[in-house]
């Protein structure tokens, strides 16, 4: 008994080792600033470029590359140099990489331009430095004159000159006979020739003898 008591006393006198998990220093996992119910005008070099409307805006400069996140969706209004509306853009999630001047739009991406062009996809990149839009997933583009679909899309940021590859679509006859009724400067390119859709014909009910 004396031996057991001595062992217990020795163990009690030993310095207890604390089992503590290492400190968390991953600052990039937490936004530096979060804003809710945002309705703001964004400018560049003194020129207003677009309006942002979003439920939540997370700003995190600690990640590489640094970015702003809009995880609950975003609605953008794009302006020209004279503050005229050029397009409306919306999606479920968006990331703005400020140093790269690059936007990444994800989930039900929708664009409507002042010329009536409608664009839909599940992912779209907007390169502000190169003034262009591009996507590597299925995209659909509808204008008053034509409908295009394809797995690769590239366009200028005003959606006036666009290119779709591995696609299919419907064109008006003017796209083939060289007519001049298209909008000035409006050009479309596909990687394979399209043909005009045939119109369904009503089956004749007149009996044949």
C-alpha cells in the first residue's frame, strides 16, 4: 500500500501536459468584410461601369488571388462611358478577382443586352482587361435574327461580335444571301455550317384514287 501511495503521489507531482490543438491561422477562410443588402455603383478611373445589387457581398483580400464573393447571387447593370445601360447580367454565384480584373459567374447565368440579345449558360467568365466574355460549357444565345447553341462561347463585352463552336442553331435567310438588314457591326461565327430549319407541312386529307 505504501508503494502504491508513493506512485500516486509522484504522478500527482509531475507537471501536467496540456493537450491543446494548434491555433487556427487560416485567415483566408473568413471574409475580412461582409455586407448585406447591397445596391452600389462601381466606377473605374472615375467612370461608372456597373451597378451591383446583391443580398450578400464578402470581401476577402487574404486569399490568392484576392476576391469578392457573391454567394447568394448578383444582379449587374452594365453601363457605357455615357452612363447608358448596355446590359443586365444575373447569376446564382459570382466571384470578382480584383487583381486579375476577372469575373467568374456560376449557376443560371443570364444576360440581356439593349439590342435584345439573350444569353444563358451555367458558367461565364468576364475578362475586364481584355474586354471579352467566354465560356467552356454549354451556352445558348438568342437574338431577334438567330438562335445559337454550343459548348464554347467567346464574345466582346458588349455582345456584338461573338463566336460559338461545336454548336447548332437557326439562321435567317439573310445570313446566307448577303442581305444588309443585320445591325451594323453585328457578327456571328460558328465552327460548322448551319442549315435553315424546314417548316412542318400539314398532311393532306384529300383521298387519292
